[in-house]
C-alpha cells in the first residue's frame, strides 16, 4: 500500500513544528538559555533529537525560530486587541493604567522567557534576525502609541507621537528592570510591589505627557 502523502503528511509536519517551538519557549522559560538543551526540548515536545536536527541545523537556529514565532504571535494578538476604538471615550489615566497593567502581567507571567529573549537579542550577531525581531517589537510599541494618541488633546508635547514613543519605552524599561533583573538597587531605593509599580509607572507616563515640556 502506498504510504499517505500530501496534505495529511504536511499537517503532521506542521503540528510537529508547532509542538517543537512551543516546547522550546517552555524550556527557555524554565531553564534559561544555558539550560535549554536540544535533548530537553525534544523530550518536552515528544519528538526525537534527530527530528529536531532534521528541521534545524543547531540550537541557535531553533532559538531564532522560536523567538520569532513568539514575537510574531504577540504582534498578531496586539493587532486584534489593541484597536483605538476599543479604548474610545476612556481618559488618558484609565488607558495608561490598563496598558501598564498588561505590561506588568506579561513580564510577571513569563520572566524566564523574556529574560532569555532580551539576552539573546542583545548579543546575537545575526543582524537580519535582530532587525526582524526588533521591528516586530517596535510595531507592538507603535500600536500602544496609537492607543495613547486617542488623548492627543491632553498631550502637551509639541510632537505627541514622539512623546508617546518615549513614554512607552521609558515605562517598559522600568517595568522590565523591576520584574526581570536581580537588581538590589530597587530593593534599597524604591522597593515596589506590582500594584505600586503599576500606579507609579502610570503616574510617570501621564505626568510626562500632560505637563508643559521645555523645548
């Protein structure tokens, strides 16, 4: 009997790839870049080590595929959910608090994975990969900016678009430092729980956008 070919085989291959990428992000979350070995990932995915190497030349290629898949999925989710009309009629304070809360939850839910992603992007020599990944991340920030620009009339800066981009990156940097980095300076100088982190980050963004700014 002729073995099955065509779409069913392609579908099985697609599902295997999806399982492998999902397993990679799960292992990265749990064990970090150093602990995410091919045998450990293969076991989590329920495939053989040989099956991994039939699809990827090495661990680096697998990591790049998994990280791009992760960022692309996040971008697609934001395309669906971060629509200006969803936030119509809300105040700048309410919108900012909702966006900041979502950021904090994201970092708190997947700290190991996001820590691994940050390190991987910072130190990877493949400029094409970095450009693609950072471009998708910038797209996500741009969608957040579109939401904040609903309240354009409350933004005092001469260039509202520039102001919201700066505010978003500043907020993300603070949240990332507080949630991902083992930085004892926070504990010594400004120890904040997540509710306080949300409140203070929201206040920071709103104050920057609404206060008179020196040129």
